[in-house]
């Protein structure tokens, strides 16, 4: 197996330096932002800046979800957010779940010019992911066993070989890891699958969503999510909207929530 690439090596350094595997999901839903920020020129950027100020000490990574930024002001806000996070020496993983064929996939992969890693959908096969996988300095987290209940509709389907589809995805992702730049998305709401997949692909880092508002298994997320000490456990709403009713103290509440999660996860780390 190849060694970790530049992204995962940087992530490992961040994890070690700040003693944290917390990924803070920056899902800046305009309808949930504090009232006093909504009249600003770029309310999502104003919100994210304050969240980053309050949480960067506890963050191994920031994970903005592209769905919350797909308009003109949103993309401006996202660019400012990425630059600000980088200024705090925190890598940024864009949760975009992209994949397509030919020129479309190559255009989607241009998102990696501005961020450090991306989530990608393997449903269309390797050629749809090649423009992402070929970026040897970036990270690609391939959707495998997601945290939503409906994930089982397809991911649990049994193939002719007798294995479920999510295990085939993991096995394929392992073969795609030519540059040491591939990880898997495996939800904390499926702890048995987390354990199973760690045994199947021991050297792939996992991005583990679902420990916050979705109530996933924190202990399993840590025990099985890390490969050679590298992996991420994400909370989005559970951190950034922890102070939703706190008015101007929303950021302080988010910082406290990030610290609590960091400490909770660290109790289960080796």
C-alpha cells in the first residue's frame, strides 16, 4: 500500500499537533443563522468566520457542504471561508459528493484547486472518479456506508458474490488508492459496518459522519474510523448550531460543543 499523500500527511500532523480528530461541518443554512448576521453582505461568511474563530483549536478539519453555498453569494462566502480556515492552518474538505463522466467530471474536479479534499460518489465507477483520484496531492473520500437510514436501500444490497454492495465499494476504493489519497465515508450510525470495513480495508482513513444530531456511536467512530491514527469524525449541526438560541453568543456555544466532542472522542483514542 502507498504511504499517505500530502493531504493525509498534513491531516495526520494536524491531528497530532491539536490532539483532535474532529471535523466541523460548516453547513451554513441561512434560515438558521443568528438574526444579527442575516443583514450582512455575506451572512454565511460572517457566520463561518465566527465559528472558525471559536472552534479551530479543536478542529482537525472543516467540512463545508457544497449544497449550502450553490449561489453567487454562497460561492463567494465559501471562498472566504476556505481562505480563512487555511489561515488558521486547518485543512478543508468539501462535502460535494461529485462524480460524472468525461469533461463534466474534469470540471467538477476543479473544485480541488481551492480545497484540500472532496467527497465523491462511486456509483458511476472508476472513470467517473479518475479526475479526482489523479489529483495525487488531494484527498478523496468515497461514499461507502452512509449515515442516513435510506443508505441501506442500495448499499446493503447483496451481490451475486454474496457480499453487500458497500463492501464491494470499499474493496474497489482500496485498489484506487494508487497515490495514498483515498478514504471512505462510513457513518457512525452503522457501527457494525464500521468494524467490518475496518477489517476489510485496514489502511484507508474514514470520514465518519453522524455522531452529532444523528446520534451515532462515538466509541465505534474512533475505534474503527482511524487508520494509523488518521481519520475524521464529523459533527455539523451539533456544533455550529449548538448556540442557535444564544444570540450573539452562538460562536462561544459552538466552541464549547467542539471541545466537548473533542474530549469525548479522545477518551476512546489509543
